[in-house]
C-alpha cells in the first residue's frame, strides 16, 4: 500500500512539474508574442508553484514593456539569493539600457559577464539572454564590433538548444539586423529577412511584429537606394496595420512618413508631400502620438515647401514643429521636449529666411531674423551638450551643430557684405560661429578621452554630475515620447536646476575641470586683438560644406591688432587632392608635385598675399590641419624656390579660446626635463633611436652653458615611472623634451601614445587618455617623435592628436611632427632650436623658424627634413 501511495505521489509530482514547464513555456511565448496582459495572468498562476521563476517573468515583462519605474522597484525588491547574481546584473543592465545610463549599463554588463565566466555557466538560456542584452548595450554605446560579436555568439549558442523558441530566435536576428545596419546593409537585410520568415510562420498575419520588421527592412532598402522594394515593404506594412486602424494609427502614420522620406529621396516631391500630409492626419488622430513623430513630419513638410519656394507655408510648418515641441519659455531661452528637433527647426527657419531673401524679398530683415534663429539654435546646442552622454547622441549633436555653425558663418558674412551699418558686428558674429564650431568639437574630443580625475575632482561630485546628466537625458527622452507629460516636465526642470547648481559649484571650486568639460565661452574679436601685439596676426580658416550650401566655401579670418578682414573663396572638388598631393610631395621628396600643389594652395590660403605682420598664428580647419604651412612656396624664380618659413615665423593653435588661457609665469630658471629611452626593440616592436642620445647630449650642453637646471632620463632610466615621478617633484617646468617614438591612433584618439619604458606597475606607454589626467606644467613640451601631430580628423576642429591632451595637461606650447622623421637631421634641428631659444633667447616660433633655415643651409634643404616639426600654442 505504501509502495502504491509513493508511486501516486511521484506521478502527481511529475504531472505538476510537467504542468509548471508547460506554464513557463506559455508565459515565455506570450511575452515574445506581445500578449502582455495574458502573460501577467499566467504569471499570477505560476507564483503559487515557482516564486523565483514568476519574479523573473515579471521583470522580463517590464523590460519588454520598457516600464522603467516599475522595473527598478521590481529588481530592487528581489530577495537576496532568490535570483542568481549573474541574472540580476543582466536585469540591472537592461534597466540602465532603457534609461540611457551608459556607464552604469556597461558596468553591469561587465559584472554579469565575469560571474558567468567564473562559474563556467555559459551554455544556458540565461547566458544567451545576457548576450542579447550585452549586444544591445554595446550598440547603444557605439561599440559596434563588440555588439556584433555578442549578437552572433547568442545566435550560435541558441542553435544548439534542442527546444528552440522560434520567436526568441527572431528577436535575436532582429538585434543582429539593427547592429549590422551600421556597417553592412546586406548582412542586416539577411538577418531581418530570416526574422520575417519566422514571424510569418508563427504569428497571425496581422501581428504588429511583422509590420515593424517590414518597416525596418524598408528603411535599410531605402538607404541602399532599393526604392521600389522599400515602397513595397512599407505598403505591405500599412495594409497589415490597417486591419486594426484605430489601434495602430501611430504605426500607420510612421509607415506613411517613411514613404514620404522614400519619395523625397527619389526627388518626387509632390508624392513625398502627400505622404507626409497623410502621416500627419494619422498622427493627429491619436492623442498618444509621440511628440517626436509630429515634429519630424512638420519639419519635413516645411522643407518640402522651402524647396518649392513656398516660404510662408514653410515658416508655418517650422513654427508648428516648435509649438508642439515647446515646454516653456524662461527669459530668452525656450525649453523643448526634444531639443535636437528644436535645433533642427530653428536651423530650417534660418535657411528658409536666407533663401526667401535671396530669391524673393531682398529684405535685410529676413537675414536678421535668420541670424536670430541661429542664435536660438546655438543656445540649445549648449544646453543639450550638458546632458549628452550616449556616443550616438554626441555624434548626432556634432552633426547638427556643424550645420548650424556653418549656416551662422555664411549668413553673418553675407550680412556684412550687403549692409554698411554694423558691418564689423556681423563680421565678428561670423568669426564667433566659426570658432564655436571648433571649440565644440574640441570639447567633445576631450570628453571622449574620459579625463575623469582631471584637476582632482572628487569621486562623489563626478558621480553626482554623471547621475544628473543621465537623469536629464532620460527625462528628455520621456518628454519626446509622450503626449501628456506635466509631471515629467516638472521633474525635468528640477533636475536641470540641480545640474546648474552643481556646475556653478564646480566652476567656483574646480575651475580647471570646468574649463575642460563645461565652459564654452568664445572670445570676442576685440578680446583677441587686445591679446595680439603689433607684429602678430591670427589667421583662422573655416570650411562651409553644409547640406544647405551647394558650394563648398572657405572663409579666411585675418585678425590683427587693428582690424578683422574676412575673405571667402569657393573650394573646388580638387582641394582635398591638392592637400594630399602637397603632403605626399613633401614626404616623398617629389619637388615637382610640391611646386604644382603648393602654387594652388598658397593662392587659396593667402588670397591677398602674406600679411605684413612677421609672426603668423594659424588655426587651420579640417584637412588643412595635416600640412605644414611653412613649406608653402611663396616665390619661384629660375628653379629656385622660397618657402613661407623663410619670410615668416609660424605657430599653430587649436582654437582661439585657448589663446586666452591664464598664462603661468614661467621663469627661464625653472627646471627642465629631458627624456630619451633610446632602446625600444627589447620591449616593443619598434626600432631603436640611437641618435636620440646624441640629441639629448647636445641639448644638455646648451643648457649647461647657461647654468640652467635640468634632469635627464636616458636609456633604461627613461621609464614611465621615473617620468611621472619627475613631474610630481616640480611645480613648473620651463621645457620638457621627449626624444622617443610616438604613435597616433586615428580611429581611437584616446589610445594614441608616447612610448617610454615599462617598469614596476607601469606598462611604459603614456596614452592620450592618461595625458588628460597628468599635470605637466611646462612652457614648452617638445615631442621629438614620429607623427605626434597627427590624429583623427574631425569636422570643425581638425585633427585630434596627442597635442590636444598635452595642452590640457599644462603645456603652454608644444612642438610636434607631421611624419616619420630622420634621426640625424632631427638631432641637428633640435640643437639649433635650443641654441636659438636658450642662448639667443629668441621666442619659440622665431627660434624654430631660424633652426629650420639653418638646417636648410647645412644641406638638409629638402622640406622632408625640416617641414614636419611645427609649434602649437600661444
């Protein structure tokens, strides 16, 4: 009897277990199916049998619904030990991902991954779900290679499961499609199409997931200019959604909007306008339509009207875009639900007024109004930059701001040409926008270097700043995606107030950090003129290749002690080739190529000839940053050439704002530091530099002759540890000289490095990111190394290389090189330079100029030897 009862109990247990498994499968499918209410009902039943699994499903459900408020509480309320820590960290990663808290998101991913690996627990569904979250997290952070790796690993592992949920597999394929859409459209399309096959096989033919997949695929097809297929997909999606038109009105509106974009790209503007208007009708039907959707369609309709010269109608649409976007106006600054779109709306307004003036009215008030919209867009850019955290948002903001500042330069310069009143004011405004573009890009580059400990900012303030920015970014997202948002608006302004107060505290107590990360003040023309002496001239270049301008234009701002002169030149399509040809001609010692390209570039860069001032301060732009202006040929007669360096001294600057930094009063008797590792092959795959020791000995002799204090770190003493120790022992240096290898990583600027030798707990190279956190207060830092002046090209500011980080580490001026340099000639050039600077007490620009001329007279007349080294800083 007891035996029979035991069998019955076992059978009942098996039956209960089987029922529980069936229930779990049902809930899993319902969540993937999008049937959230039914899933919630089933979870309530599961709670009676399996509290742990029910809690996990509740969290999964909230993640799918992106219900971030309830999600945080649910994860926080999980009893200790109830859910494995690796899974819990994955949930936190999902929460931070939904809230755009990038740093916390990636930290949670790293924690979860380390636990999974440590426990050797990487062949189960929990790990696959982790990989899915990880892939989206890396994609969100702009790390597409890592995102793709995790996504593909998740798909590969999932194929090994005997029992697969096809819907989950489709979800993984959709993620891969999203990730590959950045780098490989064909692979993205394959992933989306595989997911669509699964959806059509497993879901009802009116399920929204099918429509969403069709729209995602259509956008990719359109980007690949497969317009016909894109239209077919969008029309199929619309047909699907119209089966429940009232429920899916927003989705229908979105699909119609995408059709409008597609026809606009096909240059069929009447059809595009029709679809935009149909989209607007569907959007206005639904009170819960996200604000961002309405703004987009109003802006696009405005652009269609502008292109059709219907300027009044265009203005009305841009006004509507701003109106639905507006939260409130405080003094002169308006606050918007989506500041990015507000920037676009103001920018489009300006372009519409500019075009209206040129093609219809010729009224100067149109230009004045256009500039007022540029000013508003500029203020919004400053506001958005404060809370921008995500890499994708930084890229988007950079693209928008470049367009705005290009419009500002062009319109302000035009205003100066067509009016006799306030001519100087408009020229100064054009200069302001040119420099604002440069400073904004520079600031972004610095932020990317992650200089978190710069200027000794306490960790608690750093965290507070990060948290407030993350919260502000999330609230901005909520404002843009909700129709009723009064409570969110209130919270947004409260957080904004807290961030402003914190930034004010940082400004007062940590001015160096504030200058590095927050401050965006641009000097006025008069301020710069007060800084210049009679024999100096600042020449800054700005390229307008904005989408609203059909011709590439080069603006040249020449500012001396008395006046600002602005010239405008049209850039031909060949100017990039000319720059490349000129640099290659110098590097490969091809005099004919150098002469041909130099003649064109000289006329372009100095259209009115060289200024009368002896000392040039040049702020280049874009690809002009990769050439040494000193090597431009200013005169050729009977085969003999005269270079710019033979007439003028030249120094470069990154942005005019850096010219106004409070200067440290460096004394000539301050200590000096020389460093030359000499032997690299033992530690790195780099050639030795035997000439660097001779270089240091020659420099030492020059300094000894003047009884100047110096420390030399050569051979095995030239370690990273010893170098940093020497830095910490002195308040201010006069000169820091590094005769070593340098390497610039053009793709990832913060990984650029200066090579020293490893020792103790330091690996040897000093990376760009490290330099932002070092204190190297020096009158001059000389990088007698290869290609240290190069870096990643960024629009506006030019090249982001090691020199940028060194400036913020405390270097007043820097000598860097443009290409790989010859050992012997470099040692001689440096010897001449220091003799001029130390013994003859010439200013650094003039000392370098005369050193180059002396090197030319010593038989090294080919620019290859003397042209690469340039002086940066004022």
